[in-house]
């Protein structure tokens, strides 16, 4: 696995799913800032319909829609349908994630702690999603909502140091000293 963070603001994302699993995946995509998102569900729950709004496009995407996507996420589907949709998307060169079916995944979605722009992720490479969830809950206790503001504060400070002409190594040292001075990691 090679961990990366993807800016979903400019990528077309397709979510095909059913039930609570699809609702959770949609909430995660929304939290990550997916701007060009289409949702497909044969039997959308009231919650999924409300959450998706105008992005709910129908029961299933056609082949042309799959080809137009950058990322395809499948959630809450049966095995046969997951294999078929993942195969079509992969044949078109698209990256696919099939909820909890490692062989059908080109990428994994880690457990995430999100505090504003601070994103802390935990992955087990699909070996133990339960451990990843447990570690996420632990980290949520260590990094509360106040960290969103702390990151914003550090971002402003970093911009000021850069404007003063400090080199990256010096900015790193200043960041460490600032965090120590504030006592944020004690």
C-alpha cells in the first residue's frame, strides 16, 4: 500500500450502493469535499435519498458513466453485482473500491479522524478493519475538535514565517517549538 490523500474537489466520483453502508460512504465522501459526485441506488433509503439529493441519478450507472468517472466506490451490493461493476470500471481504467471486498479494490479507504483540514488516517491494508476502527476511536479521544482551530493557527503562523523568508527546515523547527510552547502534545 502507498498512502496518499486525494483532493476530491476536481475528480468525478461515482458511488453505487445500498443501505446503511452506502449512507456512511456518502457521508465520508461529502466530508472529504467530493464536488462532482453521482450516486446510484436501486432501493435508496429515505436517508440516502435526502443525503444524495439531486446527485441521486438512478438505479445503476451505465457503461459510459463508469468510463467518465475517476473513482468508483461500491457499497452494500451483492457479490455478483460487485464483481460485474468493478470489472467494468477496471476495464475502463478506473480506480475501484468495493466495500469490504479486498480483491475488488484498487485502493482502500482508511478509518479517518477529521478535524477541519487535519486528517489522521489508520489503515491495516484490509487485514483488520475492526482494528482500524478501534484505533480511530482511540485517536478521536487524543485529537478533539480543538485541533481544527490549532491547525488553522499553525497555518497562519507558517504563512507568516514564509513571508519573513524562512527556509523550510527553519519553519519545521519553528513549528516544533510553537507546538511545544502551546503544550498541544503533552
